[in-house]
C-alpha cells in the first residue's frame, strides 16, 4: 500500500506555549503556525492565550494583540481590516478566509491559524504569492480596444453589460479560492486557477473590450483552463461571495460555442 508523507523538513512539530491571559474568565486559545526559514528548523505550531474582553472580535484583532502584547516576532499580512484589500487571507479553523472578517466566536475550541495551503511560505502566516500574481498578469487584466475612444466622453456600456462585470470586478485577489482548489494544488505551475480565470472572464465579457478572440485563444490549453474539474471549493471559499466556478464554466461554454 502506498504511503504518503511530508518531507522531513516540512513536518510540523509542537511549538512554544507563549502563555498570555491564562487566568482570564473569557480567554481563548490560539494555535498559530510558525516558520522562519532563517533558522533552518521545521515549522511549528505555537500556543497563545488571549483575554477576549480586552481584544476585538475578529481573528485579525487577536493576531494583532499577539504581535503587540505577547510575541512581536509573529509575521502576517494585513492592511485595510475591512475585507477590501485581501491582505490577511489565511487558513482559519480549516477554511481559507480573511482574518479581518472571521469572528473568533464562530470557531469552536482552539482557533487554529495557518497560512494559505499549498503555497511556499515566506515566514509564519505569509505565503509567497509571486506565481499567483504572475498568473493574474498573464490574463492581461486591462481593457484592450483597437477603436479610438470617443473624443468627448468615456467608452459607455449599457446597464445590462455593466452588470455582467460587476461581480468579477469585486474580486480582491486574496487567493482564498485558488488555494482551496485541489487542481491548483497539484498543477499551479500550469493551471491558472480560479482567481486568474475569474479575472479573465471579467475582461472576456466586457462589452468595451475588443480582444475576446485573443483572450479565448490564450486559454485554449489542456491545463490553463481545462484543469478545472468543477469541484467548486473556490466558490465556497470566496470571502466576497463571488462565483469563480460559474465564471470558469461560462468560459468553457464560450470555447464550445465558437467551435460551431
């Protein structure tokens, strides 16, 4: 029988208990993934206790409290704290989400916090998004029009055409969807993943864009588009309630329609 194990240097070991509010009546335990490549040591999971009466309600609030008051060496990304920038995407209680939008009270038991799965880790909760952003750039996420714009106004479109791009335009590139996709886990070097394909769809259906054929040609590949198997983890994971799975299905339908 085949056995699958992590490489020895990737196995997570028990970490340090940093203490904190051990005796607080409203304390919560946090288990946080730690990894510092400079040490050469395996990743670990450290323990922290926080008095939620002295902390904000979201997981990001707890991480900021840990960094400010308990352990300043903890590394994570954050910016807007309003679910707009996507910086604080991580895996919380087994689900990819934004730490700024995840209430601690929704988690039963210890709050387990890991970086986004199946991506190289820069340090602690900070994944390396280099490949993710390169894939986004590869779909040319900008308007391509050969016709000159009107001299006295913007390029206009109907309300119906605008509604087609409203949802995909709301993507914040947090990578929650792509890093929840098994197809992306195993083929991220060639499969573009849900986030990039959602953005490709956004420009394909934009009535002002004049490169639809070229955009579809660029996706006509066994891996770039068709590695999607409609598992729909992406749609479930999206913190903005978008539907990358539907967008990918629509692109596949366009591919089929133009062959007839």
